[in-house]
């Protein structure tokens, strides 16, 4: 017996009602997250670059009480609001993008995750060390709280037991090690043009091998910053291309 057209109409929604139903696009939220990660990379690079340009040349008299006193407030602000957050924003976001690029290559994915964990741990240690240094120096140099002689003696004592400096140096070691593993993973994944991870690797290695001369700080920092932004940009573009889905015209369907 033929079905009643009226009952059939009530059992199934019409094409026009399907077209009018709002569709959710999870790809859009994923794309927004990728853009946010890229933004964190850019902000982290700019903060890191500004901090490196501001930081006084490292020397034997940099941490002397008389040398540090005039810059107490600036020292606290730059370390706490620029130096410390710069690496926390930059390297975890960059390594997350790299992991997403490597999703289709099992070995590269595992290596990228490992590199991201190492670089992330280094970023946490480095940021913790900078923040601790900022707070400690600001306290020791505040004559309203600590007598000048006591503050000078306190800073000399810290130099003899440089725990904060060791934490910063350890973080500064783990970050490039993790980044090198991440860059090797990107090369293995073939998710980016080869020159991008290869050039970034060369820049990081050369920068690590250069002697710590003040004249080399600015050009090295600029070249590294440019390459990190390029790496982040290409990684974000590759992830967006992999997650993009063609739009479907519901009315036409």
C-alpha cells in the first residue's frame, strides 16, 4: 500500500528546513586556535627581542650594588613583564604548531612531542629564573626595606651561590635542545618547505657557537627572531591547509 504523502512529509524534514538549520563548523574554531598560537609566537618573539636589546651588557660589574641601584625599577619590570613571559609564550606555542604539522608522520610526531616537552620545560625554568631574579634584586636594592650595606652583602652572597643563574642557564640549555629535536621532526615530516626548518636549525646552531661578544648580540637576535616568525608562519599555514574543508552549499545539496 503506497505511503501517505502527508505522513511522509512529517517523517522527514524538507530540504528547505535542512538548509535553514544553522551548521556548526569545528574547522573554524580550530583555525582560530592556530591563529592564536601564531599570535603568541609573534608576541613572544617581539618581547624577547625587546628584552635582549634593553638588557645591559653582561659584565663583571653588572650585578654590583652601585651599578644596579639606578635601574632597580626597570630591572624588575623588564624581567617580569618582558623577559619571563617572552619564552613562555614563544616556545610552547611554536612547538605546539610543530606537533600539529607532524601529525601525519608517526616518528616525526613523537620526536616533535619530545622536543616540545624539553623546550617547554626549559621555558618554564628560564622564566622562573628571570622572575626570581627580578623580585630578588628589586627587594635587595630597595633601601626602604633593606639597608644599603645589607643589600650589597646579600647580592655578593647570591653571586657566591648562583642558584637563580644556574636555573636560567639550565633553561637556556634545554630550550635549544628541544627546538633542535622539533626542527628535525619538521624535516622528517616534510610538512614544510625544507629550507624553513633547515635554515632555522642553521641559525640556532650558529648562534649557539658564536662567541658572546656584545657586537654580535643585536644581529644574532634579529636573525633568530626573523627565522622563528617565519617558522611559526609556515607552520600555521601548513596546519590550516591540512585542516581546511571545502564549503558545502546546503541549498544545492
